[in-house]
C-alpha cells in the first residue's frame, strides 16, 4: 500500500479526491430528495432535488461527466413537463410514479457515473504508468554507451541519446531531421550514399531488420567516422511499421587499431631486420622472414627452440644476462655482438631487445630486432682506413693544406705548406690566417664566402713567407658544415709564383711572336679546338684584302677556290676529330683576284693532359715551287739516264777493284818475297847502305799492300747492304779496346770505357768505327810515358732521338784549322815517318757514320789531345 501511495503521484491523489466529493454530493442529493418528497404535496419540487446531485457531478471537468449531465438534465426536463401537464385527480398516482421514476433514474445515472469514474481512474493509472515507462525508456536510452535514436514511420527522428550526438557531433532537430543525424553519409569505399537510400529507409520501407552494415558518416568539421548499423522496425498491435529503433556502433578506433595491427604485422613481415620474440626461458615464439634470411633457419626450425642455438660457444654468457635485464623491464638498444648462422658462419649484428608486457603489467617475454651490421663493420673499418689515408694524404701531400676555424684561427697544417712558407708548426698553427696574407680585404672575402657555403676554385692571393718574400698562390677551398653549422675550412694552397712569371713571360713571348708573325713572309693563324679561327697575321690581310670580322671562324672559305673548297673543309674537319696534324695544298684568291698556290699545315697545341687547346697553322706560297716542280719533271728522263750511266760506272768500279785486288797485289808480293830472300840469303854480304835500301823497299811494299787493302775496304763500304738492329755499344767498344790494348806491350795506358746506351745500326760496320777510332787513339799517344783514353757518350744537342759517342785521348792532337781534311781519303795531318797509316781509316769511319744517318766531327789541339764525336739514332724498344 505504501508502495502504491509512493508511486501514485499528484495526478492519482487528484482523482481520489474527486471520487470522494462525487460520492458525498450524490448521497446528500438522495437524502434531500426524500425529505422534500415527504414535506411537499406536489412532486415537481422533488425534481429540483433530482438535479442537485447531477449538478454536483457536473462540477467535475471531464468530457464523460458533461455528457452524463446533459443526458440527466434532458430526462429531468421531460419528467418535469409530464408532471406539470398531468390532469388533476391523478396527483397521487403520478407523484408516486414520478417519484419512483425519478429515484430510479437518479440511482441509475449515479451508478453509471460511478462506473465511468472507475473506468477513467483505470485510464488515468495506465496513462501515468505509460508516462513513467516512457521516462524510464528515455533514461535508459540516454544511459546507453552506444549511439541510439528512433524515428517514426516517415523517418523523422523522434528520440536520440548523447552517444549519437557524439558520433554526429551535432544535435538533430526532433520531428524534422530525417533518417540520420548526419547530413552526409558514405559507403565504406568512400562513395557518397544518398540519405534516402540509407539502410534505415530500407528498414522502414521493407519492415526488416538490418544488422552489421557499415557506413561512413561525415561530421560538420569534415571528419569521418566508420559505424556499424543495427536497425529494428517498431510495429503497432496490428503489425504495421510505425518507426524504427536504430543503434550506431562507432568502429573507427577499432578499424584504426586493426589497421595499425595489420600495418605492424606487415612491417614485421616485410622488415629488412630480423624480428624475433621469445619467452623468459629464451624459447623462440615468432620468427619473421628477415630472420630466416639472416640466420638461415626457417620459422619451423626455430619456433620452439632456444635462441641460444644462434649464439657461439664463446658468447654463451650473453643470453642469461639479457634475460635478467628483460625481467627487470629494461630495454637493450644497439647491443653489438656476433651470432652464428645455420651454415656455421659468424656475422656481426646489432640487437635491440624490448620486454613484452601483458595487460596486467607483467613481463612475459622479449622482442628482438637483429640487424646485420657485417657490412657496417666493414664500412667502419674502411672508414677508419680512409680516415687514416686522409690523414696520411693531408700530412704527406706535396700541395700545401690547412684548416681554418670559423674564427679565422689556423687549426691544422701539413708539412708541405710549412716548407713552402718557411714557418714552424708553432709559428703557424693557432695564429689568425690574416697574419700571413698580404691583402687583408682578400682574406676577409675568402673567409666570408667560405662561411657562406661557397666553394672557391683557383682564388688568387698573395702570402708572406717567414723570410719576408711574397708568394703568389691559388687557393682551392670549401667549408665543412655539420647541421648547417660552419666547422672549418679545407684549403689547398698552390704556389703559382713561377707560373705567374711564366705567364708574364708568355705574354711577352706572344707579343714578340705576333710581331714576328706579322713580319714573316708566310701566312699564320690560330684556331680553337673546333677549328674556329680567331687570329691571322698581318700578311694574311695584306694578301687577301679582308678584315678580321670577315675572316674569323670559317670566313676563310670566301677566299678559297670553289673547285677545292669541299675537299679542304672535309680534311680540316677530319683533323679536328682525329687530332692529327693537317696538311693540304690549295689555291687562295688574292686582293687582285688572282689565285696563288699555298702549302698549308696546322699542328695541334696540347696541354699537359694531352688535350688540344688550339691549332697553329701556316700557309706557304708554293706557286714558284710548283712551277719548278713542273720543270723538274721534264728533267726526270735525264736523271734516269744519268742514273743508268752511274750504274755502269759502278760496275766498272767493281771490276777495277777486282783488278786492284788481284793484279796489283801480285807484283807487290813478288817484290816483298825477293826482298826477303835477298835479306835472308845475302844479308851478311850487304853493306849498311844496301841493307837500309832493302828495308825501305820491303816497307814500301808492305805500305802499298795496306793501302790497297784500305782502298778495297773503302770501296766495299758503299756497296754492301746494311742490316740494322739494336747494337750494344758498350760491349762492342770494350771488346775492341781490350783487343787493341793487348797489342800495346807494357805501355802505361789509362783506358776508361763508360756506360754507353745502345743504338740502331749494323754491328759489323760499327765494329770498324770503334777499331779505327781506338787505333788512332793508341797510335797518337805512343810518345807519352803515360797516356789516357776515354770512351763515353753525351746527349745529342741536335736531336732528342740521337745519342753522341766520343773517343778522347791526350795524344799529339791536331791543328783545328785543318779539321776539314780529317775525313778525306789519303789526308794525313802528321808525317808518315812519325805515325804509320794510310790516311783511309777516318774516311772509312766517316762513310759508315753517314750511311747510318749520323754525323761525325772532331776537336783537337796540338799536343793537347783529340776527341772524335759521332752521333747515331737511339735504340727503340
């Protein structure tokens, strides 16, 4: 009972009070009617009393009460009218009837009224319970963590909770907004979904529930949320759809988490680093593809196995220490160690080990990321070697090097720069670089530009040495920056003092060259590596009558004969491509319009690296030469005839030589033989004068024989073929000298044969050269108690491809005014009585050297010795 009163509320108390008042008024009305009926002889007064309870009931403001009141009044009026119009004499009967009818009607109407009141009370109680249930329903909907809203059969939103507002980030207008609280929705693929096609429309239209369908809602700020829909239709007692209950589950965070998990799984799977998980016993629980590639074990081989399988025996103490640190919750980073692959090879790795923690905060295992740093170690070692190499290069470079800090103080310098400037390390390092530069604005500009990140190339400056001298230098430098912070400069200092002097001399030389070129009879010109001519001498302009503007580049084509131009251009361009010297002959038009023939040559001028930097060319007028060549052609037949006649003479010379060799030797042998017989058989009977004459005859015969031999040898030299090869001149000279020395008896001779370079020649003929020259040296020093003979060589001053040999003695020498006779046949500068010989030896040497393409000369002084020089072509590899 207390529970009913506590839950009745103000409306229930009002209905109970109205019921009590109605019953009280009805009871008073009934008692009043009976009292009036007993006291009143006429019954119509009673009808006034009939209306009293009805009037009391009519005071209750309900539609049902008003209807009953109107009916009761109508009936009362009818009865009252009948009573008034009833005839006299029947008052008692009518009164009784009226009383009975009135009382019955009154009680009937009162009962009906009371029953209606009971029905109204039940309705009011049901309505109150409905309001209470609706309040509880709203409270329940608001309390739900999920987004819930309802809509009627037309889709108008009738109810929503704050969770739905949180999803939409707006509050829809009840009874106005349709279908959904977000005015923009999309399909999961991002395609727009019209509101009138959304799932709640399907539920209302088809009357079926929709569960688990995903859509995307857009908030007013443009952000989007993924939601799962659950739509349930609401039906009335007849089963008609009158609305829908809709629940939205925001799965955005879940999808992001799933994406993050999938992304993490993809990272682990595709990671280039080995990712391994293990429990606190060191048992492997996961093993990614990178681990398979790194260690050679598959996941099937490692999962469930101890991770110590990878640890070399000499490092088996590492894993227990790692597990202890993990149990304490520590994270181990960049732990460099060595692990062993399946194939037994060791590799350097870097480990990052992190504890795995369950939702309760307990450490349950560890995750390992292993990175192969074998290559990194190799690079680090290479970097250390490179740094050492750099340091060695810095300290041992032949070019000056130094580093300067941001404050201009010299931090480091190599020995080459100290040697260049003459300072000690203490006098240079630690000082401001400006102290050593002559021009302060220049060094300040250098420092400013380097601090600004510029790279300087061939920057000219002047530096003061310790001895006070000034050097012209070129500086190549840049700055070292770390995180945009200027650390120091790196400067190469190259001394170009000599080069600048050379450049000045070159400019002066070029000026002299231009002066010379402008006054030479030939045309001269220079071109760049592409053939673009940029300079002509004055003779060119005088002959062609052109200007530089007309001729520069390829303007020279204008003065070439059209019949030869294509050929000339083709050969000139070919020379540019190949870099070969160019030569051609063609006519050029002069100022008077006539053409003259020119021989043109151009040589490429190359730099130290062999690159062509320019071409230098000349044009020589050969018009007269061509005319002379034409005249020479006419004389060719005459020359051929002369050559034929010379061949006949040579043939006769051969015959003569044969005759000399055989016919002249016979009488000489006879003279010598009979002279020897006379001397041997009759020498004792001859007086002194006869013996002396006989000796003279024998010597003359011997001398004539030697003379014939020398003449034959000299004659053969011009006819014999030569076989060129590399000749070891030192060995050839030593053998010849030693052979001749053994023939000198006990003479005191200081013979020196130096280290001689080889040459190109015929060793047979060169043997004769050494024999004749050394024989003369021994012969013309015989009058000295002690003599010296030297064999050596010097560079040839006429050709870099030749070498000059010499034989030097300290004998009697000769007078230089007769030097031109030395190499002629039968020419002698000393008496035959003093020195034996035929005068043919040096002529033979001269002919041999000339046939080798060399040259021979001599220097001497009377009683001051003589030196004979001859040059030959160097031996080639």
